């Protein structure tokens, strides 16, 4: 979803996730887009060139005003991943 530079969702961008791979990035983008949360991905394709290099990892950012919605949505994803992999807190 194209990030708006004006309107209620504009403002400072904040990082909500740093996905570990392209698959996780695709799921995060799908969730945000499907829920109408504008986002920007920094280094979307660079991380795939050199996997495992921390300073080249991608970052998913949303407007500060959308942070809580995005965090709530993505926290559910994190919980499902932990449950499926057998990890516990």
C-alpha cells in the first residue's frame, strides 16, 4: 500500500518489524495491506543479496499514528509462529 505523505496517517515513520527473511516480509506486508495500514519497507530486496548481514536487513515502518494497530496485528502473527514451532515464553 502506498504510504501517504499527507492526511491522518502521515507523520514520523517508526519501525515495527525487522523480518528475518523474504517469506516473513511477505506475510507482514500482506497483513498490513489487508488491514489498510500504510507501510514502507526499507531495504526490501537488499537483504536477500546478503542474508544474515544485520545492517542490510529489511525494516517495515508505519506512521507513528498507526503503530499501535500494526503492533497489535503483528503480535498475533508472532504468537502463532511460536505456537506452531513449539516455542513457549
